[in-house]
C-alpha cells in the first residue's frame, strides 16, 4: 500500500495541493505541515484514534488551524497510522475519524488542504516518520512549494527530524512552544521561538 492521500473527492492528479494564488500574497509559508495525534487532536494513550468519538481537538487547535488557513499557507497533515498495518485500525474506522476531524475543524472555520498518511508497520516503507516520504510526497504534489518556505509542527522528535532534514522550519511542542496555538503565533510572527530566539531578540 502506498502512502495514502486524503483530500475530499480529488483523485491523485498532480498537482493535488493547489498553489495558494492571490490570497497568499505575503504569506511567510507555502505549506505548514502538522502532525495529527498530540498536535491537532488529543492523543489516545493506548495508541490509535479508532473511533470518531475519540477524535477530540486539543484546546486552541481549531482556531490555530484557522489562522494558518487565513494566512494563505496550505495546511497539510502528515501522520503515522501503524494501526492500519497491524489491523488494530481499519480503513473504514480511519476514514470515519478523518471525517470527524474535518467536521470539528470546520466548526471552527478551519480546514486541512491535504492529509498524508503512512499506513505501514515499522521498517517496511520510506514514509513512516522519522522517514521523510510523507513530506516528499506532499512536496511532489505541490511543485509550486519550496521546502525552505515550509514549516512542520509536531509533538515528537520523529516529526521534526525529517522536516528539518528537508530544510523546513520546525517547532516541537513541549520544547519549542507549548501547543499548536503558540506554534502558530511564532510562525505568523507574533512571538519569537524558544529561548534562543528570546535571547536573540532582546
Ligand atoms: Mg503526534
Ligand atoms: Zn509508510
């Protein structure tokens, strides 16, 4: 199974991530990549969000995604869903959870432009983070985007490493910033990032 691309109703015809066009003028970022579980929504302690009822946005996450949308950046989720390989997460359940996330975001005026999913187990692909295949697939589908004009926000070092390796700006939740809302503040220029940036700006 290839990495899955989820984008409502669109077939995989390049480029599937449309360039931001006019509304993006002045946007500092082409694409802001987001991890899903633990970044946008509450992580399920035992591993998988396998039911729409368990898909809960983290505080401030919906508004944060809406701010990114309004900035003109495309917002793309990159997520490992190993449960699809082990059988603990069915494709139907995954799709239902994805739909619920879209509904929760829409209720806050926010949307995802695309989601790239690794459905594989450990060691059987080049897309399970910390590998960079999900990012590369998205960039291939967005030939207008430049990696150095992209950013990645995630809650695990394995989210950050592949994005940094491609030259993206990265923000690790719990280390650089507390949460997605704070990450978006930093990315959109309202706040400096991390202790180093604080020192530099003083
Ligand atoms: Mg995560
Ligand atoms: Zn994979």
